[in-house]
């Protein structure tokens, strides 16, 4: 699962012409460490929901990769 989330995050970053990441850590902040903005987070949400049938922002703001993984 973590490997697939890594791929999804890199797809989102690549689609928005942002540099891909080389590794994924649960403490990484989606905005501060990965440089995601609201459009990136919207795309991430749609892709995770399509893959896992889970709305990661259903219960509120998700800030870290670890929180994303926990929701899945």
C-alpha cells in the first residue's frame, strides 16, 4: 500500500510540474515537505479515493503522509 501511495504522490507532483520525491516517510508534511498546494491535494484526494474508495479528507484536514496511510 505504501508503495502505491508513493506512486500516486509522484504522479500528482509530476502532473503539476513539481519535482518527484525519491522516498516516502510517514512524517512528511504534504504542504511543507512535498510542496503540495490545494490543487495538488484535490488531485491526491481523487486518486486515493479512486484507488482505495476512501475520502482522506472526510473527517477533516490531513497534513502528513502518515495520516493519509492511516485513513487508507
